[in-house]
C-alpha cells in the first residue's frame, strides 16, 4: 500500500497529472487572449469586424482545446475564454457581422 500514497512534489493549481501539456496550454492562452479582445471590442460599434472575427476564432480554438484538454485548470480557463469569445462574437454580429457590408 505504500505506492498508493504519493507525495506532492510540486503544487500547481488544478493540474493533477504533473505532466506538461504545451498544445493545450497554447490553445488555452490563445482562447483567453482572443476572448478578451472579442469581449472588449464587442462594445464598440465601429470595431465589429475585429470583435466578430476574434470571437469566431476564439470559439473554434476553445472548442478544440476543450476536446483535447487534460486537466481541470485547462478546462476552466477554456470555458472563461469561450464565454468571452461568444459574447464578443454575438455583439460583433449584432453590430455589423463578419464582413461588414463587403459581401452585399
């Protein structure tokens, strides 16, 4: 039974397996940055192109990140980024959409 109890050598916030996840961490960071950009620019009518495209790309990267995520920390941050991306995307679509009158 000695192998059942392992000492915690490094404490990381909700990263329970102790292994590096570079792809998941990159997707998490990209989703958070795009979500922040989409959310902030979504409140300005003249920045609808930036908010809608950043939101759409943030939703796609966040969805793929959720699909391949391993730890709770990654999933938590991805959900925050996905929510911000979705709000920014919807506000951008309400203010003019992805193409803003260029396509008709």
